[in-house]
């Protein structure tokens, strides 16, 4: 019986060039990272009957060629850089250049066993718009920090004017983003459902809708993993390490963490009960907030809504349609959906917590985990130096 094989290619992306290699051949190609280069690339891939193409995420330089290849009905697998480097270590490969990296990416592509659906194309412009709004907020924070240490009156005046100008732009851009989302009936309905969860403000609801398009298709554990709020075991032999959150989508995690404080103190009865129970069990303030942070996503991802939503009795989540085209696929960040963990974890899920007047005081067992999940992100653990991790999340979420 003949063995069927899929012809796989790997692309190493540069700012100006694309290096292409096959997994089962020594033939190579280098083209410009331009529209004309994409045409040459597509013709070359079709001539060699390539079905699956792997490419490494490279700071956005890969987005145009990925869109073009998917438009031409290729299976495109977008890898995180950590995945490619880990595969090189697995093969004990130390040499590195553009041609070698292209062949390595091709080998990674051939080794892939499960390919996830590509991100919804209609949400991509909204994601870019929301990122721009987040960056404006980061610029405002930087200017406020400079203003605190500045003693020159003239410079203080200039920075105050810049802060006011950026704040006005931030409000206008967010208003425009919400209007653009509400212009699409299906997205408007999903936004309203997320916003109906107690403690989820409009900014948080927009972040969940845009940053996690898989909402409604995932378990609570997968939601926590994608948000970067799932604590992972760190045990070996007799050593019982502290549980730490790791990986996930940075901007989504920041939005959920920011919303966790008012939700767990005032607006969401389930999260209030969870926060009080964890504090009574001896957990610290930030650890309890980390446990409450995935609450908005978890409630939104369940088939039926909890009793504490705003003014409505029962909703059913309108599941986003899966792509009918099997060629529009990807396993790449930031839209990777993780599998469930293989190891056993003890989970406390916020949406199952009952509201009680007096929270129970039974302390959890040693090694207690606040939630459970699995993710394939290769980010540095909380507590280590990592410019991708927000400073207000540098906490450990394990047992005391």
C-alpha cells in the first residue's frame, strides 16, 4: 500500500527577503518580501505541488505573505519562534542562518499533527485598531511617569498638553472601534453578551471579543491558558514548587487583570465569593486577583449564563461559525488553542462558585491550584525577567 505524503515547505521571513526550503528536497528559493515576490513564490510552490507551508512569526513581517498564501488556498502553519528553536534543540542543531532556518521550519511543518483554524479575518482589523488604542494608553503612562520627576515648569506644561491630546485621541479611537464592531450584527450580538456579564466593562468586553475570537468554543481551562492566567506545576521528585502563571496573550491578560479588581470587590457575586474564600484561606491579594481574572472570559465561554448577569434571565452563546475551508488553517500565535493538560490538576472554577454570606474557611490542600489549563506558549515564567510580561502581574500563584 502506497504511503501518502504531504509536500511541506518552510519560509524564513526577513524584512526584505523570504527564504524558502522543502522538507524532503535540497532545492531552495529566495524572493523579495513584496507583492511581486509573492507571485513568484506561489508559482514555485504550485509547480512543486506543495500543500502545506510553515512560517515563523517575525514581528509582523510575515502577515502579508501569510494572507496571500491563505488566499491561494495553501495550508499555512504559523509557528511561534520558541517552537522552532525548541525543535532545533530537539534535533541537536546548533547552526543557524536563513537557509538553515527555512529547512528547519519545513521540518517543523512536516511534524505537525494537529492544525487549528485560522483567525477570523473580519476580526483582524479590529485587533490592529485595539492594539493602537492600547499603545496610546502606554504612551500616556510613560508621559505621566516623566511628569512626576520633572521640575521644569515649561516641560511640565508640554507634557500635560501631550497627555491631554493623547487621552482625547484614545477616547475617540475607542468610540470609533466600538461603532465599527456594532456595525456588524453578529459581532454586536456577541459584544452585548460578553458585556452582560457582571463586572465586565465595555473596554474589557471589547478586549475579550477581539483578543479571544475562540470564546464560546473553549473550556474554562483553555480560556485561562490562552489568557496567560493558568498556574502550572513546578514539581520534581520530593520538591513541591510554587505554581506560576505562564505564557498566554499579554494584552488580553492585562485587560482581564485590570478588570478583576472592581469585579471581585463590587460587581460580580461569584468572583466576590471566590476572592473572599481565597483571602480567608490565606492567599495574598494579588494571588486572589489572578484567580478571579479569567472570570469574565470563563462566564462568557459557558453555554448558559450565570445568575448574576445584567437584567437578563437566560442566554445561549451564538457560537462563531467554524471555517468551512480546510485550507484556511493555522496553529500559530496569537490564535493557538491548547489541548487539555495530560497531568492531573486540582481546579477551582469561578463560574461554579456559589454566592455565600459567610465564605468557607477550609484551607486548600498542599499544592492547591487555583485553576487548570494547558498551553503551548513558550513565554518566560512570572518572576523572571521578560519584557513581554506586564509589571503588575509579577506574582506567584501557587500555594503559600
